[in-house]
C-alpha cells in the first residue's frame, strides 16, 4: 500500500501561519448590571484561516447557519463554542468545533465573522 502524500493531508503544523487569540465574550453582570470585558483564554495561538467555498460551504451550513470560515488550530483543551476568535482587527464567533475522529490533534473551528467588518472581503 502506498504511503499518503503529505500535500494531501488536511492539516499541517507548517500550514498554520497566522496568530489568533481566543476570548470568552464579555457580558453583563447580573448582580449590578455593569458590563464586564471579554477575557482572553488563549493568546498567540498558531492557526490556519480559510474561507469556505462551494460544496464545503453547503456542508458547513448544514452543521450551523452563517458559517463562513474554518479556523484550524492545534488541539487545545478548554476551547468552547461560546468563545470569540480575534485575528488582526477581525472577530469571529465560533459556531461549531470539530475534533476529527476525536484524535485530539487538531480542532476545526467553524466560525462566522461578527462586527463592522463582517462580510467584507480582505
């Protein structure tokens, strides 16, 4: 049986060339009604960010509505769907997290961009 080509693999550590931060979103304190800021959980995480296209977008839309991007990171414990991803001046809301075959090697974060830059091409 031939060995798999390295270029055919979905993820590689070398392909993760962008640094992101993962945050728990800010909110309102129910006790006194004040707002509290977003708190960073993981900073300077290496990631691969890509826009979904065609059939890939159709498949992702079945998982969660409004998913536009997939952000792949090395496996981290504690990453949850209510977190925000910050990349440069852009913010993404995580809608779905996929741990392929539950191997705990990579996480695919299916995200939608939020805020004033959402939907603009970059």
